[in-house]
């Protein structure tokens, strides 16, 4: 096959961008507006029914305009990329550059996918509108520069384009005024007619990219993929690994809500930044999703804005007392699963009572963040308090669980010893408590010798200079009427002071870029996360404070039914253009 000359890096960059569209179209299904006008390119070609197993349909309404936005977001390195959507498609597909002028960048690119049980990914077909399908076939199959031959498929009327030499990057075909692209000719004939004959009649959305996921897709491949990802985070016996334990109840609830959605919509809007939105409509019948849309605790981002100004990452989570109570058994199961052989019934009951008491005593939100300074990383948390005295007692009782024999044995197996006590931080009002974890030996090994070989034991059995966790980690916390404050890491004292002082002092809301990124989230937020990836990377490279903030925001919440609009669960991600450009540069895409 003769391939249009282009640099490897250029092709690699363009392929990555087109793959984004393919991936999104493989995970969602679009909705149609019955009164939408038919596409002029398929006049005489009547619509066909959706193929069996259709799970995805997507629209890229204005290819040229959206590609221009992508190039603007990428910045200076975009000069290496094709200047139009048509030139991009020709480059990716190994077509003559003259074909680029035949591609109509003002008409939507369409995509559909059909579940393929016999292989790991669905059958995906993309339809690219061309000005004249017959003329395109002539340009590719006739004359001295012909690269393909046309092989009509009698059943579908698709002109399959077979390369005269070598192989093609993708299977190609033409039906009406659509150039169809797929992984195989079988995919073209299975899904192509629906893309070229039926999908052009849909009303194009206003966003740069829009997809919808119907119930069959959610209940099938989407839910299976989500459960598979969660299973990978769990241990071989089904219990979550230690790092996943705090997430277990939330993840299980999210999976239940996902399986209870009637449909979901995904959109991408590009302006100065990139904005991804996902919304889900619950099924009727009062299932987990519809229940969450009315019962989910939501609010604004004030607790996140009141974290210390030097936070490089922050999170706020809201939940109601009723949902916390429902999650207590799940959390007990997850924690008990970390203890070899599990906990005896009496101790499980005690653990459940302690967690339940703490759940009842705290408020409906908690916020946390991460900072770096010369000492290293430090995390901090602030949580709302409902009953201060009850919460103080519950926390002490929870820490006391470390003294029971199964838990103590589990800590010993990990080479850890835990102790608690008071800490002296006179600058803070209230009693500060300390929880100390000391490394007594490498996990699964005997305690380190105090003889001449002690230093070698501390370094561990790895290569010289191998990175090891610090021998002692301290967590400091204080419970006051205005919240539970805690900090853990390399400088917990400084972290605790900063998180206590931030609401009335230097806070994240005072950083203009962070405030601008978080303010649009509104007041129906159940979860929000903000990360400044560029400054985080700079800090890890020994350049703390370098660069301007370029936040990435991820949030989720619920909107109850109102004014004729159905109830909805939603999620969103907003990525600053500066972060996009720098991450692309660091990834070496161009």
C-alpha cells in the first residue's frame, strides 16, 4: 500500500485524537429527534432498523470547527497537525491528500457500535460525510494513482474498498455520501448501513461531541466493565485491598446506581478549556439511582474552598446520616477482611458499634487535601461535627480496636506498632491527640537487629538506595465544635495548624485560578475533587511553587426532578488548557 507521506509523530498524534472519538462512540448510544431532516447524501436510501446488539451511537456535529478547537487547546505544537478534519482523516487512513477536499467538515461525523460477544471490544463503524460518494470512489479506484478497487456488497450496497497493494490501516467502504471506516469488512456490512442510512436523520447536538448510553448498554458492557475494574482493586478472596477499603461502600453504591439507570448522556465541550459532562436518568420504580437522585446529600464547594491555600489537591464528600448507617455493615466487612481469619463475632459487633457511633456523631461532609513542602507530602482532613462529645469518644474507641489481638497480630505481620497519646501544639485551641505508627520490621520479617547489621535491615532486602517508607508516621487530630481536623504525613503539625487556620486565613478560595475552576460547580454537589497536576509534578521534581495553577476538577452530584425535567445523577470533569498542553508535552505525543 502506498501511504501518503507524513511524519510518524504527526500520524501518532492524529491517531490518538481520532481514537478518542472511537472510544467514546463505543461506550454510548445516541437518541434521535424524529423530525430531523434527512441528509442530502443519502437521498433514496431509506432508514434501516438498528442492528442487533446496538450499544453505541455518537455525533461529532462540526468536525472542522471542533478540530480547530483541538488545535487551539494543544497550542504551539498543533502546527505539526493537519489543518482540517478532512486532511486529518486522509492522513490517518493512508488516502491521497486530494481526498481531503472531498470530506465535508461541516456535516457531522457519525459513529455506532454493536456488541460483539465473540471478541473483547464491540464492532465500531465511523461515517465521514463526503461531498460526492461516487466521485470519491472514482478518485480512489481509477487512473494511474489508483490505490483501491471497489468490491460492491450485494446485501448492503456498500462499495468495499480493497487495497491494491499491502494492507490498509482500516477497512473502508462507501455508501451514499458516507465514507465508512471500521476494523474489518464484516463490521462495515453489519453496522455501516445503520450509520449511513439511519443516523443522518438524527438531530445533531450542540456540543462538540455527544453520546447517549441506553439501558441495554448500561446493563451490559458498561456495567461489566465497571465491575471488572472494581474487581481488580479487590484481593483474591473478594475483600478490598487495604488502599481500597475506604472506597468500598461508595464504589458498591455507585455500581448499584449505575445498574439502575435508564440512560446516560456524555458530552464534550471545548473552549478555552475542556469540559466533559455525564448525566444519568434513573429508572422508574424507586431503585438505587432514583433514590439517590432525591436522597443524596448535596451542597456547595465551600468546605473545599476553605482548605489551605497551598493544597495541590483537595476533595469534598457529602453524605447523609441514613446513607452512612446503610454503609456501616459494608465498611465492617471491608475492615474485617483485612484481618487474617477475620474478626470473631463479638469483635465484629464491637467494630460495627464503634463505626456506627462515629457515623452518627459526625456531620454530613468532610474535606481533605494534600500539600508538599521541604519536609515532603502531608495530608489533612476537616470534617463537620454533629455531636462533639460523642465523636471524641467514638474516635477513641475506634483507635482502641487496635489493641485487640487479631488487629495487633495483623499490624505485627506488616511490621508495624501503633500507639496513641496527647500531643503538644500550644498554638491550637483544644486537645490535640497523636496516633503513631512505627515500623518495627519489614512485613513478614523478624524485627530488625540492633547489632552491626541493623542499617542493612532498615534498608530492606532490595538494591542499595531502595526507597523505603519512613520508620515512623504520625497522625495528629483535634475535635472541636467547628469540626474534626486531622493531618498525617511528613509534617503533620504544620498540616494540622494550616487546616485549622485556613477557613479564616489563607485558603484555597483565595487562589484565583482555583476559585474560578470550582465556583461554577453550583450547589448540588455530592463529591468534588480538584488537582493541580503541573504544580504537583513540579513539587515532586524538587521545584515547589513553580508554575501557575492549572486545575483539573472532577465532580458528581444529583438533581431531583423539577419543572418538567427528570431527576438526574451527573458527573463532570473540567481540565485547564495549560494542563492539557503540558501533559501532552510531557507525554511526548508530538
